[in-house]
């Protein structure tokens, strides 16, 4: 009898807890007590369900999963309002307690998953200084990227006119660049562990999968493939760090972020523990690979799909860059190239939900009370495919050009709606670095070759609805041909 009473008490408490969490008055899909809408969503494609619900519930709505309340922000206007206007900008800039942050990031010793506190601020400021050197210092970025692009050019030259899956050349370029950035070297073993870490983390760090492990930690003890991945992810992060330490000692590396952090206390003013370095590097590698991979793989795909636009871009690169190496400063003189990059980022919406925000205390959004502990999702996939774009599922780079063919200013409403790197205090810290690196890759590729459809198979339309899921969306595997241009043939 006592056991029955206990079970009933738990059920009543659960229902009460559920009802308490959903009293903001916001519209949203109705779910079951405690379970919420868990049976109505695909964990890996939550962004598509939120897009569907936005058409019914509007710019902001709520839903619940496993007793946890979520608020979805579904327009650029509401995201800027909530994440960029005080006091909500500060209140909603925290991170919720997460399985990934606690387990894989060793009690939130990183930047991305850590709540805001003094230690987080210290780590973010340090990484901002380091990435600033590579992202806006230009020369360091160009030296590193252009050095790695020589391998891309060599690969294209050796494999011209063949049907190729470009993932090899893209991944090698990105991992070499990241290994050089964090460790000052392009060690192949380090690159292997970096790739393993990224692939595993992308599967288990999504909001709903994370919630399942956090709600039911017993899952870690079950002998299934998915339940073994958190442990493997943690192991790969350790292996990445061990490789960096080993390389640093054996090769006496005096460059890269690891060297700067370990030897730059006086320069940067921050003493960082090994555990924090490990968390920082997991963030830098994760943020610098998967999102850029999805962007560059999609960019190559779209070049083959839109040959007329590609030809115009080549003319622009020829006029501005010629046969010399491209420079970051060339971005300002290549409006069509830049517009193609921006439209690629908009079209694919590579980080569909970004990382969740968290209400650190009770606040008010448009007259609705949002309880402390509510998770807030920036529904970027919907923002970048809203009807405000007119034809959101049409790839059209000229939407970012004015009548004279110049790039629209950053203050233009269309540019203001491009929130693919997030917004507010938690916006992606590597945005400048990522855009500069993508431009150098793109411009260099257009100098040496023309990307065409494969000869032995069909290149289907790149459909944003069909992107491979994860924290960062990826196009499905495909093949193209790289045809060398006359001056490189």
C-alpha cells in the first residue's frame, strides 16, 4: 500500500510540476503530462517541427518535453528583442544545466556550455583575444589558410575531370587549419582524434538527446550504441588534449593557441587550468569544423548546381584577384562572391537551433511571465526560411545585392535578419574567423577550377529540408568534378 501511495504521490507531483511550468499564457502545442510533446517530435529534426509549429503559433510559443519547459523564438525581431535588450539580454544569456556540459565538458569547464560566471567570462575573453589575432589580424589568418590551400590546389590539379566526393579535400583543409590553430602543427594523429570527437559530439549534444541523458542517467549503463557514445566522446576529447600536449613537448612548438595559453599569462592576464584548456579546445574545434564543413560542402554543391552564377563569380575573382593569392581585404571588392557566401549560409541554416539559452531568473517577454529555468531556443532555421524572404527556399545570391550590384550594407533589414551565428552575449565568438576562412577557400577555388556536375551520376537539388541532422546540418554525400581552368591546366 505504501508503494502505491508513493507512486501516486510522484505522479501527482509530476503533473503539478508540468502544469506549473506551462502557465506563461503563451500559445503552443499541447502535450501529455510530464512527457509533453516528446511523441510528436523527431529528436534529430526538431528544427523542422518548430518551423511547422511557427506557422500555427507565431513568433513565440512554448512547449514541454519530459517536464521541461521550452520557449521557441521564431523571428529575427523577437530574437533581437529578447537576447539583445536588457534586462532580458543578461537573464537569458545563461546556459541550462546539461548532461553534455557536466559530463563531457567536465563540469562546464568550457565556453559554449558553461553558465555565465567569472570563470566563463575569463575563458571567453581569452579566446576572443586569441581568435581576434587570427580572425581580424588578417595576416596570421592568411598565412595559415593560404599555406593549407596549397594542398587543396594540388589535390584539385591531380584529380581534375574526375567524379569526386569533395568531403576529403574540405575536411583535410579544415582539420589541418584547426590543428595548426590550436596546436601549431598539422599532425595527422591529432586530426584523426579531432574528427572522431566532432562526429560523436554532434550526435549527443543536441538539446533533446541531452535532455534524455540528463533525465535518465541510467541510460549510460545500457549496452546500446547511442548510450556508449557519451563515454567515447569524453575519451576522444582526452585524446585530443593528450596529443596536443605530446606534440608540444616532443616538437617544442612555439606557436598556436596551446602555446599562447600556456606561455601567455603575462600577455593575456589569465591563468587557465588544463581542464579549461581542454574544454576551450573542444569548443574551438567543434565550432570551427562542423559548421564550416557544412558551409563549404554546400557551397561546392551550389556552385555545380548554378553554373551561370559560378561563371560570374570567376569573372569577379579574375578582375579583383587575378593570378595572385587572394587576401581577406579582397572581400570588400567582391560583392557577388560575398553575396553567394551569405546566401549559402542563409539557405542551409547550418546551425538550425544554435545552442539553447536559459532563463537564469524569472522574466517577462511581451507581457508573458517566463519562469526561471525555462530553456529558450533561437529557432534560426525558421528565421532564415521565413516568408519575409519572399522566396526562402530559392537559392538567390542577388537578394543581398543592390541595383548597382554592390553588397547591401550590414544595416539593411535583410542583413539584420541573417542571424546564422546567433545573437547577443552568446553569439558565435568565431564568426569573423569563419567568414574570412570561407572567403579565402572560395576565392582560391574559383581561381583554379570550375565545379561541375558529375558525369556518372545525377546531382540532385540541394534541399534545405533534406540536410543531414545534428547540431550543425550537413548536405548528403554527393560527387562533382573539378575542371581546371586554362591558366592551371
